[in-house]
C-alpha cells in the first residue's frame, strides 16, 4: 500500500469520526469539541483545503499522479454524484457544525 493510499484511508476514517464520533461516548464528544474547531480553522486558513488532502496530493506527486480534486469531491465522483464546490463546502460546514452541536449537547446534558 502506497503512502497516499494510507493517507486516503486514514482521511476517510477521520472524516467518519468527525461526523459520527459523538455517538461513541462522552470522551469522544469532548475530543470533537476540540478537533472540529481546529480542523475548521485549518480548513479556512488553508484556502478551503484540508491538511490531509494536501498531504495526500503531495505523495501522489511523488508517484507522478496528478489529482487536484478535493477529498470529498473525489469520493462522490466515484459514485457518480457531482456537486458544485460551493454547495459541497456548505454541506461540509453544516454537517460539522451539526456534529459540534450534538457533541456540545451531549456534554452539557
């Protein structure tokens, strides 16, 4: 397994964790309360690119694979779903904000 494939697999797991980690336990809710804002801030400061996406693209360039698509866009294209970048960003923002709110709610109550 090549480096970029390992990063892609880890990115998939991390994305699922960010979306549904709140359902595991209170400890995971607390970690999401920290991870989501940090990840979102990194995403905004890095021109709407995830750190893991940039790392994956870096390793793909070492194998002469040119792929400038975003992580989620490439996953959706594999199942023949094409969404505008702006709409996809809004879906990501809303989904992560929802996960953050659920984590917050589970910690408080």
